[in-house]
């Protein structure tokens, strides 16, 4: 049985970038590179896949990192606007009741 740490490892953006570059330039497999670096093969494989998408080498319809970030930002903005609309609707109903009294 493998032991899992209760605290997850955090790597710098530079380390992640370098790990992806190493995986892409090495003749080793992603799993071998990950083992050499002491990182998760699945995590490195996902970062390599995303790097290829960002360079235009991904499957059709795959979102780049920038597109993913924009999608997250836009979804957050929609949630905020929906909440504002709900509050304004309630306020309108409240003040409309006061005028009919």
C-alpha cells in the first residue's frame, strides 16, 4: 500500500515549465521524466498535453490555457450578474409593493 502525504506538494510555475520542456525534449517517456523529477506522471502528462494544445498541436476544439482562463473569468462574471439581477428584481418587487399601499 502506498503512503500519501496529507499535504500536497506545490511547485513553482518555473519548475512546472521546465518539467514540461524536459519531457518534450527528452527521449525518455513522460513517466520516466516524472519519476526522475519526483512528480506525478499523471500531472506531468496533463501539463505536457496542455502545452501541446497551447502550441496548436492539440485536438480540434481543445481549449488553450488562455481560453480556459477566459472561460473561468466569464463564468464568474455571469454568476455575479445573475446575482445582481436577482437582487434588483427583489428590490423592484419590494418597492412596487410600497407604492400600492
